């Protein structure tokens, strides 16, 4: 599998993760992004032995888009610190069923994860072992009972966008785990895409921003124009 590299230097590499590939190795034994990038670096730079690559954040297996990895331990430490201190900005776009009542809103819920089921439960108020989950969204366009929505995460909880949008009655297209009426995408994918990553470069401290767009020819993204997809990617930049 060829990699789509969005940015690379001696310290970091940003790639476009295809939907359906795990961020790191799991029980399935399927090829994962961490292993794939290590092998790519090993071949391209003819590196002997093991290649260091730090996993800074994860995308759910069915999700595609921009993903950053650290190529040195120093970069991994500093990027992880940026995640902890919320200096790591992430924006997404998704296609949801129906049309949200509010064109633009901030959502605050509380999420509790069931590790055995790999699923989360959303609560409107604080609950035992539940963590706060915050995001902002804006509806960019609606067509054929589907809406294209731009999302900015303020917290990074498991399945956060999927669960919160489903909780307000608008599950993501193709997301059977959180209540969509049909698997419109197939192949285990859902209509959620990591459109941008913004973070201080771990060495230079300059702002590093990388963007990615889904394939406008694939459903359900094809419901909307390329210009609308580009508009969704720009809302929080």
C-alpha cells in the first residue's frame, strides 16, 4: 500500500490515513498505520534495524484523514505534551443523517467507555466514570436527507463525534454502532474524516498545519460538491 504523505521532516511525518486501517496493531493482525509507516521509512531511507515512530494520537479504524506521527523520541514527548495541554488542534467533517435543528452549536456531554464492547455511553449530566466531551459543529450543506457538518473537537474522548452526534439524533452515515438506519458506506467505513491537524512544531515551535479532504467521488461525500467539502474543511481554520 502506498502512503499519501502530507508533510515530512526529520522530526515528524503527517500522512492521510485510509478508512478501514487501524492506527496501530490490534487483535485482527491486519496491517496498521504505525507498522506501514515504519516499513516505508525503513525502505525509503534504507535504515537498518528498527525504525522509531511515535504514535501521538489515534483515529478510529473506520475513520480516514490527517494523522501525525513522531520520528524521534523528543518529538513524541513534545507532541504528546501538546495533546495533554490542548495545544493540538483537530478538525473533522462528517456526513450525518437528517438536518440538525441548529445550524451551529457547541455540545457538552459526558462519555463513559465500555472497553469490552468498545462502545461509549453519552450522558447529558455528569455521571460516574464519565468524562466531559466538548465539540463545536456547523452544518455546511444539506442534501437528500443528509447533512455535511464541520466539527472542531475541544476534547479527545473515544468515539466522541460519533456518539455526540448520534445522541442529538443525527448519527453519522454508515455508523451502525451508534444508530444509523443503514450502512450507507459499507466496508466498515463511516462518514467521518480528519480534515486538519494544527500543532506547534516540536522543534521549531512554528505552527504546523496539515489538511486532508475525503474523496469527493465516494458516497456519501459525493452527495456534496467539492466546493462544499472544501468549505467544511475551512470553517475552523
